[in-house]
């Protein structure tokens, strides 16, 4: 910033006043929102955006721009006010806040070009900011990432997962600011204004913590400068603020969280009070015109080469989780944008194959699934293609992050291994039996479920370049290779593995149950019954046309079999796809909490083995004959 402090401070003061005024006006027009949470952060946002960050308001996605993440997403009105102040859009549009025809939503989403990830589910923005900072290292850029948290938000465990991971990685290009206004939604926050108690916690996690008065512009400027000078560790600026700052009637008062000022006297009085706070500033100073632009520097375009083909032999026994590791390493060789994240299970998910080949693009999060998914979101938003992997059951710990990844529509490619009762002796706490439902519940998450090594490799490559979030479910048991290395796969497809003109039932499986279905096919064929067997490797989107064609060819008789609970998995996906064609679906699934045992024992005990498939087919045919 070329202005000296004597000129800069009054200009920043007036920006902060305008941000407060805009936040009050927009929330009052909407009739809802969080104006007092915006008021506490106004001075911080003024400095960050108009004296600290390098960015281009007309090109907010510039690869070299400093990044800003509003982790306390309920303060969205001040974020929008900042970008309007910077000239990104017309200030009059702020009055469209929360309207259905406006992208200025109640909490930020990437429908707006200056928002990288959706925030508002507290404790997530700081995790995404880690991914943004890691990406700067990946592309060897000196852009910095700034993230604003709330003190109430800081009770979230994911914040402290983020604290650990950022410190472990020495992310000195990450500057976090906590707006310590001491008031949550329903009562004062945990540590209120005990700033040293909060600072001790961040220092214990390995951060450089700076305590300041969050309404002292000089102090904020000095803290930002100190953060830039700090090397080898991330910085946390702990800013003591007053909720509702600038409007005396609500300053530091409970009962005003999420409450807009009423139009009329209440709003008019608050605005008049704020307008009296403008101070004389040097004539002609317009901070929005002096925002430092990001540097333009030549960089090699990251170009993907063709991914090497699988190299398996038909009949080879290999687990899809292991094939996932091979595929990830091949993909990393082909595309420098591909990165991998893991949660201390890399030798079981086989992501360690990627780490050995590309250690600089592998990020270990240890046993912290929330920050792993959050960081993947930040990486994806900045141009990386991240593959976070862990046991499928532990992804449920990050279910809210997965939900927000769907809202953000960022291209994270999640892999969950060790799914279902087929994992065996580890028991029910380790058996993901709800993961398909969790991911299918989000309408834009693609769900893929390979059965053998070739399909696993092909689907990993498809996932990398498919738009939006993807979930890949892999299995623990070794399964035989049934596809040739050149077999084509498409998102939204399926494979008919067995068929004839005399097929009486369509059996649909995926993953390990494909092989139970093939065993059942052999037994039924030996007794004179022909069935069709489909590998439904893409659950979402689903091959509706292929399924309906199979149903018409087999008298409308469907049997699904899945290593998953009955709700939300293969059976529900197929039933939904064929319902409007008039077909119903018989479903075999795990219908009780399982126990430890050998995989084959468990598949049989919980009703999804070849024996149960044979019985179900015979039952369907007996019922059909009885109704003739």
C-alpha cells in the first residue's frame, strides 16, 4: 500500500463504517441475517481487503491472488459488502441479499466467483484454507490465504484438527484471524474475552498467536505485517472485538445474534449513528483503486498426459483397494494436478503407492477425517485434483464436510475402502454399511463401486476428470479380474456379465456381491434356470436405460444384492431407476447390526451370499408361477 499510515488509517476507518452500514441495510431489507456479527468484523475485513491482500476484484479466481475464506459464514453480508466496496459488483445489489433471484445467499457459496468453498457450517472454512495454502506450495506460488473464524465456531473439533495439520505442515502462508466478540448464538462463548486463555491454546498447537484489539486499525495492520514475517508456522491473530460494534444500543448485548434491525426508526437510528462515525480522510483517496494486483508470472501449463492402462491378467486375484493405489500412482504420473490425502491408513487404502512416487503431492492428515476432506475442498477449489482416502466407515465422521463439498460442487474424489461385512473379523464398527446412502443423498455426488482391479483403475481415472465430487467405494477382499485391460467404462454405465434370451430374473450387484451373483448364476444354470447378471459399477448417475431393458427382457423381475444396509444403497438406487417402468425390486441387503466373523460366514449369515441369491431367485419364480 503506497499510502502512509496517517492517510491510510482514516481511509480504512471509513471503509469499515461503510461495511457496517451496508451490512445493516442489506439484512434489514432481507428481514434476516447477522448484522451484529458483521459489525464486530468490519475493521478486520477493512484491513484484510484494502491494506493486506493482493487480488483483482474483476478476476477473483486469478491463480496468483491471495485467498480469503469466511469460515464464520453467517457473516456473509460483510463479505458481500467488501466485494461491492472493492468494485466487484454494484453496491445496489447488496439489497438483494437472501432473495431467490440473487447469488448473495444467506451463507456464501461458490455461485459467487469470489467464494472458493461454501461456508456456514462452522469449523469448515479453516480446513479448506489449509487446502488453499497447500495448493500454493504445490504450484510454487507466494499467494497467501486468509481465513476469518468466529470464537463461538472455535468450539468445533474440526478447528483443532485444522490447527494440528496446519502447524505440522508449517503453513506460514496461512494467516487466520479469530473475531473474538465473546457472544455466541444463545449465550456468551466458551472463553469470552479471556484472550490469553485462547492464545495459550493456539500456541500449544504450534501456531504463532498474536493478541490485538480488533477495532484498532494500527494494531490490525501491525499484526498482519508480523504474520507475513513469521516463517515456519501459521499465524493466528486473535482480535478482541465487540459484537454489534458501532451501534451503541446493541454493542456487546445478548439476544441480537441472527436478528436484523427493523426497518423504520430502529434501522434509521442505527444508520444515523454509524454515519456520524465517518472521519476526514485525504481527498481523492479510493482504497478500492489501490488494491495491489496479484503478480503475473509465467508458469508451465499443467497438462495431463494419457493415463497408463491397467496391466492385469484375467483371473488375477487383487483387491479393489489395492488397485485403487496402483491407479492413483498412474494418474499422478500422468497429471501434476493430482494430489492424495490420507488419514493414517495409507498402507490399507494403498494410497502409499502414490506417496512413494510423489511425496510432495501427498498430504498426511493422521486420524482427522474432517480436516482431510476440508483440505481436499480447498485444494480442489484452487485447481488441484485431490483424492482423499480412508476406511469408508470413517468418512461418516466427515459427513457434514461431504455435504458442504456437494454444496460447493468442488471436485474432490473421495475413496472409501474396507466397506461392508466382507471386511470380516474387525466387526461392525469398521464395516461401512451406510456410506452409499450418505453419498447418494447428495444429488451431485457421483458414486462409483468397482468390482475388480480393472474396473477400479478405470473408474479412478474417470473420477479424476468428472465434474464435481465423486465417491469411490473399494473393498478389502481379493477378487478375480473379470474385465480385460482395454474394457471401456463410463460414468453412468453398467456391465451385463451374463445373459441369454431365456433369462428369468435380473440380478444386480456391485463390488463383492458381483461375485456372489456369478456363483449363483452357475448354480442356477446347472439346475436349468437362466438369469441375467449386471455389475452396477455406477450407482449415481445410474444406467436407467440399461436396467429397464434388462427388466423388460426378464419379465420385470429384479433382485439386487449389496454389502450395505437396505436403506439408500443399490436396492434403492435400482428401485428408483425402474419404478416408472412399472417394475418392482426384490432386495437382499444387510438388515441387522452385524458381528465379527470370516467374510464368507458373514456374507451368508446376513443374507447376501450366493446361497441366498439362489433362494431369492427361486422364490421370485415360484411367486410368478403362483400368480399365473
